């Protein structure tokens, strides 16, 4: 799994300087072109079209979720994050904008595809693995980090920390454990609405605090 994850970090983008280099989305056609146009219109409505994608904290939208494998834990967290964001009591631009870009919970057509460009407008990306299998780490975490966003990760954090610096992502299990929600941390099937709501609110809280948010943007997101 480690070589599989790391191969996504070579050639297209350097995690050592967190710079994004995606494809030319303007060349998209058909549904992809419609998606780019729709997101462009929404971006202009949120920030006048002046987002600085190089400054992750100032990107126009809160979070993205993209999957074609609609597992219950992924769908549940997306729904809770969408709900908490819509209720958030702050004036941060884009705080209520949580988009599902894939087949699951689809709210927006999939944008023009490169490995990283779907996430370039988002501050967070939901990156939940399929299962709790020990040692199982896929490209999800690497792709989110390579886009510059802060991943919200669920999976095997010990295995992930062998590839990526654990300070660069929000670890769902670690958050639950730190807040006394041990059953959910041990098995996602035990997570109730309380655990999901707490995790979603944590993302909102991180987003509200610029210093906390920027603490995740490490100069080098690879494992020490």
C-alpha cells in the first residue's frame, strides 16, 4: 500500500512544498464542462471569483467528497458535515458549501478530471477508506494532500502515518478517542449520530480558526 499511495505524489505535485499543478479544466467538454461552469458560477457568488487557490485557507468552498463506492460511513459523515455546515454560526465565506462530486450523494457534476484538480477549490476533503482493514491505505489521502486541502481521514491511522505526517490531516479515530468516544474509535459501526455530529463540528471549528487550520498545512506532508 505504501508504494501505491506514494506513486501519486511523484511527477504531478510535490508534497514538500504543497504546490498544486492540475490539468486545464477549461478544456473540458460535455458534462465536465457543465460542472466547471456550475462551480465557476458558485465561486463567483461566494467570493466574486477572486479565490487564491495557492492560499488554501482562502479557497471558496468548505469541503469535497468524491466516491463511486457508497459505503455507509462515508455517506453518513457527508450528510452530517453538510448539515453542520449549513447551521454554522459564522460569516466565513463558503462555510456552508459541502459538495459531493462523485456518484455518491451527488450534489454537483464531477469536474474535469486530473488526479488533483477536483479538490483545488476546497479547504477540506473527506477521505474515508472502504474498510478498517489493518495496513490498508489507498490513494485517497495522498490525492487530498497533493491538492493542498486538509483531509478528514478515516482508516488505519498507524499505516497512514507511515506514509504521511499525521499532523497534516484530521484523524477521525484519534478525534473520537481524544473525546471519550472509544466505541466509535474502535469500530465505525458503533458510531452514532453523536459521534458523527461531533466530528463534523470539529471540521467547522478548525475552519473557523485560521491558526488552527494553517497548523495542518505542513511544509512537507510526508512521514518524517
